[in-house]
C-alpha cells in the first residue's frame, strides 16, 4: 500500500524495524526537549501529516520498551487517525512513573499501525440471537 506523507520534521520517515513488524516507530519533533513530570500528560508533535485511503485508519500505540523501562505510555491507546484527517499527527504521552522523563527531538515515542476497518450499517431488531455466554459480562467466565 502506498500512503501520501508530508514530513515537516528533521526526522526520517516512519519505518518498520523488522520484516514482520506490524508497527512503525514515530519520533518527536521538538524545538527543545520536553520534560514530562510524573502523572503529567502532553501533546508531542511529530511533524508528520498523512493521507490514508478510505477504509483505513492509523492506530497510535505505546512502545513496549518505553512503557516498561520508563513508565511512558500513550494516554488514549490506541489513538485513531481517520482517513479524512489532514492535520499534524500529535501523540498524547503520559508519565506513569515517579521520575521526570525528558523527551528529546528525534526520540521514538510511539508506534503507528495502519489497519483496515469496516463501516457499519445498523440493522435494528427486537431481539438478538442466543449464545452460551448470553449477557455474562466482566469476569463471567471465571478463573481457570
């Protein structure tokens, strides 16, 4: 799939780290380092703008190493970039650690996955088909 991209940063384009990677790392595009204090959230610019085809979205997800080692994650995980959005991709990061975290320009801050999706057309009915689970919700299946 070919996707149009505008790169207004000094960073390289997002790329897959391995042949079978699902996500591409996105990098911070900053004029100066940003300090993210414990429990603080900030919108971090990337300098990237994309034009996805209809029927696709970009999902923004945390980087597992950054989350495990530093407690930094994407607040609205997964974030969704719709195919008709043309603004700059911004990443809402939050610091869940007890230490300040300094974000440098060019630092890999999240990953982006391009995924297809369906558009739903509702079919209003009076009753749904029965299943073994029925209306059992959170914790219904128990421990095994």
